[in-house]
């Protein structure tokens, strides 16, 4: 496609590692969410879905890795 350019991600998680209790929930997690992306989060109980959402929201910090958030201005 000519003239098409991918938008920069509004949220990037890079190299995330999260340990809770005795277990590693995530190790080396990379996630890039664009402004028009739609997501579904599924998994078994205790797999870390809520912890991932809390990381995305900035409520908890990862043990390792980087969270980057690009603020979008309303038009």
C-alpha cells in the first residue's frame, strides 16, 4: 500500500518480568498497542490477566522491563 504508515504505539511494554509469590507470571513480555488496536484478554484462572491489566494501568510496577505510554490529544 502506498502512502500508508503504521501509527506509533500508544502503549509499549518491553522486556517485562513480573514475579508474584513463588512464580513468574511474565518473563520477557513485549506488547505494543496501536491507537486503533482492539484487544481480547483470555486465560485460565491465576494466569495473570488482572496483573497484566494492572501493569498496563500503571497500578503496579514490573520487576524488570519498561512501560511507555504515549498520550493522545483530543481533536
